[in-house]
C-alpha cells in the first residue's frame, strides 16, 4: 500500500481546482476562512480543522486520507530551493533582500527590539486598478512580539 504524503494532497487539490474550474475565493467561502489562509492551508502551509478539511474535501472530491492529512500540522516553509527559482516568488525574495534592512530599522524604531509574527498574522491581497497597468496590493499584518530579557 502506497502511503499518501502531504505533497500528494497539494497536487490533488490543485488538479481538482483546475478540473472543477474553482477559484481560491470560492473554495475559501466553502471552508469559511479568507482566500489567503485557505490557499496557504490547501497548499500545505496551515493546519485545517476537521470541519474545514471535510468542507474542502467534499468540494474538491478528495479521498478520506487527503482530508485527514489536511488536519495534520504541516512542515512549513517548504519551498524546493533556498533561493526561489519561480519568478514571482523570487520577487518576494528580492523585495526582502532590498528592503529587509529597511523593514527591520523602521519596525525597531517604531516598536523596539522585537519581531513581526508570522504566526499571529493576516494578509489581504487585492487587484488595484491603475491606468498605467494594474497593481498587486498586499497588506500584511503581524502581531508585534517584543524580545524579553531574563
């Protein structure tokens, strides 16, 4: 018997989405979460509840084992290479390479010595009409976590 892996589930999700002509927004409405979180979960980066996994599984026609794997704690940050090779994902790497020190300085100036959480985090992605060419508008909001002294 072949044991299903989480990456197999991701491939099933993507293929079912394509075959059924679904959008991430439609899937998210069925799951009951934002399109950003739902997409991350179905691509293997978040753990779904039993109810969320069952709703996604029913909509996408996933087997029971896949629904179970959607409920497991995933291995996060699972890009195939240290430096992303996909052009769109690479631009985010480039963004952090160029503006990372600026983000760090401005966050530290405004908040102090700490970090922006990727755990207590939310994101909103929208298309922004612009006569010079549409823009991608991404708002990221993470809880500020102060480093503690001990």
